[in-house]
C-alpha cells in the first residue's frame, strides 16, 4: 500500500465496523466536515492505527531522506546512494566487495549499481577490477581518495543525523523504533521469499 491508497483491511476487531456499508463510512466522514476532527479532510489512506502509522512512516521517511540527501550533496557532492555504497566498502575487509555482494547490501537503487560504480570510478573514489577468484566477476574497492572523501562525508552525515533525528526521541523510544524497523525488515524479507 502506498501513502495514497485507502486502508481496506480496517485493522479492527469490531466485526460490525468491518462489515459497515460504504455509504455509512462516507456519511461518517461527511459528518465531520467543518469540525476540528482530523478526519474532516479527505484522507484516502485510512484511519485505523496501522493505516495512520503507515502514512506517518512513509511521509517522515521521505522527508528526512530528502533533507539528508540535500545536506550531504551540498556538502560533499555525494548522494545518499553514493554514501551507502561507500559505507559498505568502508566497512568491508580491505575496503572491497564483489559486485554481487555490494548489490545485496545496497539500500538505495541496487538496480542502478553498475551506473553508480562507474560514476564513482570516474571521480577516482573507487576502483573496479576483475575478481581474483572468478575472472568473470568484478570487485569494487575504495581508493585512497575515496576513503578520504568518505571520512569527510561520514563526519558531516553524523552531524546531520544528530541535528535532524536525535532530538526527536530519547533512548527508550530509539530502541523501540529500532525494534519496529527490524520487524518491518523481517516482514518485507518474508514477503519477498513467499
């Protein structure tokens, strides 16, 4: 479900609400028009707790990604996807990974990996060479310049995170959010396997 799709599941245990006719639901929304009720606006996502949480999660993720991208690009010329790729290489042994391993670890647009690697290679930030164990495969590795640029970007990125994310929650809330995100990732992975 995307942010603009209606919540058809209802996410409620009340059978009478689940089986309510569409007309009754429309009347209920119309009856809130002109009030301070948040449902007075036309909201096609739905009003169940899960539908509202999805809308908030979707919009907040997009907003913070946009702001982080703009700040990082203005400061370093890197996109978040570039940073993600360089982070994976920086964390890897000898700062190198086979292209398949790199694609598996990418959060941003893994399908564009080849283009992205070529772009970073042109900038002298990574090298790409034939894999020693499999000559048909390719390996990507951070260059010295790439490591220097990543270190600078990493410091700036950490500052941006502390400015835009840290003030919004305490340690207990942060741990809860982390657990929820892990559950969502597990759910997505299970759906992909199905």
